[in-house]
C-alpha cells in the first residue's frame, strides 16, 4: 500500500486500504500486551514470595 495523505479531506479509503491501515497501526499491540502481562505476572509472583517471606519472618519472631 502506498502512503496516502490521511490529512486530505477527500481521501476515502477502500475497505482494503482501511484494513491495511489498521493492520499497520496495531501491528505491535498483541506482542506488547503479551510482554506486559508476562512482566505483571512475574512481578506478582515476586511480591507474593516477598510477602510470604516477611510474614514467616514476623511469625517466627512473635510465636503465639
């Protein structure tokens, strides 16, 4: 697809042009989302392990 002037008010993209514009505009979104989700899961796991470590340490210092 050539690079149409999207600022041209007379530009009326065909369905194929519109589909190609959308593919290019969102090309990296899926991979970026997957990476962000992976990082979030890793962060949650790390913080959960740290919370358990602190809880166990506090519990051993103050047995009931």
